[in-house]
C-alpha cells in the first residue's frame, strides 16, 4: 500500500469530518430490522417505487484480469469472451475489504457490476476481486488459518481482521472460537492466486 | 539396528498387505469404489477392474501370509517388491490420466491420490526388497531384543497408519478434535475481547433495514469505505440521482450504532444522508422522500 502523504491524509480526514456531520444530521429512520426488505412483512408491503431506468440495464461480467491500463481492466471470461471494465471515481472495489484500484493485479479474478457503454466496455459501479463463495467442510483449525475440504480439494482459509462468523443464522461476530472440526461451512472470501489460499471474510455454519 | 529393522520388515509389510487385501476382499461396495479409481480406464471396463482389484487383494493376502509365516522365504518378499513397483506404476498412470481419481488402495478411501499413496506404495516395494536381507525369523528377533523391536514395530505401524489415513482421514480428524478439546480453539475471539461488531455485521443489519429499502434505488455501489465516530459507524456508498437529463453522482451515507447487529433487540436507529459529490450539497430531505415513494398503506389485519 502506498503511504499517504500528510496533505492527502488531511484532506481525507477533512472530507470524512464533513461526511460524518452530514451523515449524523441525516434523516432518521427507526427500527432497523423491523421492516427489512427480506422480512416476511415486505411481501405485503406496497410495490416498491420503480427503480431508475439505468438499473434495468445493469449487467454483470466475470473473468480473469489480463491487463490493467489506467482505470481500464481487460478480463477474459470463462466462456472465452473478453470484457473491458472501466473503473470510475464512484466504483466501489472489494478485495476481502473495501479497497482502491491499486489493489487490483493482473491475474486476479474479477466480478463486476456496471452499465454497458456504447463502445462495448462496462462502466463499473462495483467490482469484486477474487471473490469466492464455497460450501466446504472444516478439517483443521490453526492459529491464523483453517483447513477446508471442498469436493476433492484441500483449501487453506486464512483469517484476517475482518473475518466474521455466523452461527446457526445468528448475527455476524468476530468470535471464531465456536467453529468445530467436521462442520459444514459456507465460506465467503477472497482467493489469493499466489498460494491458492483464501482470505476468509465470512464463514457461516450450523444451517 | 539395521539388521533388526530388516528382520522386522516382513511382519510390518505382512500386516499392511493383510489389512489392505482383506479390506478389498470383504468390501461390499467394491464396484462403486472401483468406479472412483482410474482402474476402469486402464483395463477398459468396470467389470474387469473389479476382477483385477479382487485378484490383487487375493495376491496381497497370500503374500501377507507368506511374509508372516515364512519370513525367510524369498518368494513372498520378491512378490511384495514387484507388487509395490506395480502400485507405483499404476499410481503414476492414474495421476496423469485422472488426477482427481481415488487410489483404491484400501477399498474404503475416496481421497484423491496424493504423496501419501506414493509413499506407501514405495514402502511396499522397498520393504519387499529389504525383507530379502533378513537373516532370522521376526519372532526370533523380537525375542532377542523385545524393547527395541516393539518400539520399531510401533513406529513403523504409526508411520503406515499416517500414510494410509490419507489427507482427510478419520483418524487425523479425531486427533485434531482431541487437540482442540485439550488446548482450546486457537481461533479465539477478537483481540481485546469484547463485543466488537464486525463491519460485515453492520452491513448485514443495514441491508435488511427500512433505511436501505428506502434509498436503495439511489445506491449504485457496494460499500466504499467506513469509519467510526462517537459510537456511530458511518458506511459510505456511492449513488446516482436523476437530475434532468443526466445522472449526478452522490454519496449515500448511513450512520448506525457501531455496536448494533441483527441479534440485538430492535429499535436501532439508522440515519441516512445523501450528499452531492460535485457540489457537496446535502440533498437528503426531498431525495429520501422521493426515493421512498408514497407512504405505505397499513397492512390488512385479520379481525
């Protein structure tokens, strides 16, 4: 990661200060989980307001990044197509955690959501780098990693500061000590091409 | 010590061959097991593959009986060495033509071929050759130096059990479980202990909330950044609002209790703000109302 110069850091904190005051002065909505979009009650609710027309054109692409030129990523999809994905200032980039375009490397896997442009490229509003979502079995637990089997393959899942676990549908917690060997675990994380391991972001067990 | 090792090779090798041979001979699921190996491709047909496996099992039992009962005889040792060499060739072939296939060595494993399988086949070949150099029967060797012999036999049996267990063996899993029970889980809670709520949990809570439902039509990105301030966790998304002809980029900000998560009883407050990225103007009021649409009608209730 490149060090942040003091001027940049100052700008960032100034900007964050402004955004914080904006956020805390915003409209207040009470009852976070009372009427959620996934709640059963939502089925009875009035139809949702029509979405912006751009949303209907949203497309998803996936592939392996072959070249990075400025903010333009070229990715070869598993079906043999080549996609060009344009990053913008508003693109959110995920690689185990929210990050910046500097973290994207040639050879990474790419999953992007965006709007098709007239020149055939995709203007991305969100890019997930190396994201994997696997149904596995926990085979071993060590201090900073666990061993998983996925089909016939053995995988190493590394824990990172963001690693969170959900036990039997409960809320996400950073307490991983209730994971058990032999448990079936759904693992969401970021694949590391260098050593074929996975940085585990979320592990869900007990479902 | 070398002589003692050579004298103890026949019982070790015999026990291993007896176990693998008997397991294959008595298996009721041999046909299904065979289908997971590379053998049907090698001998062109699943029926023949089962026959080959049964014949190999019978040969293993015969060789084991010879090694255990007549350790001085050359034939069982030579046979075991040839069998080991055959296993090595077969494993090499299987690794090339069907890398994900199972070894089929013990009739009960489904694990793919790894270095464990090669090491065990190498042991069979090497021990067969080594057994030729034995100069006395193994029971005599055990009688002469019982402590050293028992220690060697136990070490050899443990090594063979390790190789036979495969990478995902039940024995290995039991050992790991025991280690966790004795020493506790090394993956403890967060450093500092205490109910730090992961950002993921805040995002999960947010994305199931009325606040998210209200402004989700504006949001165009995943989480861009997040930070904490005075017990609030601020989550920043980017979005777009329709302004005449074009979309203008906005920041959509949510502020929620940094300690809140789905399991905590309701009543959490989520604050929503929308800020124009170009003019830094706070647009929340009208925009949230417009995005939320008309007020919901009350739900019809029975009675």
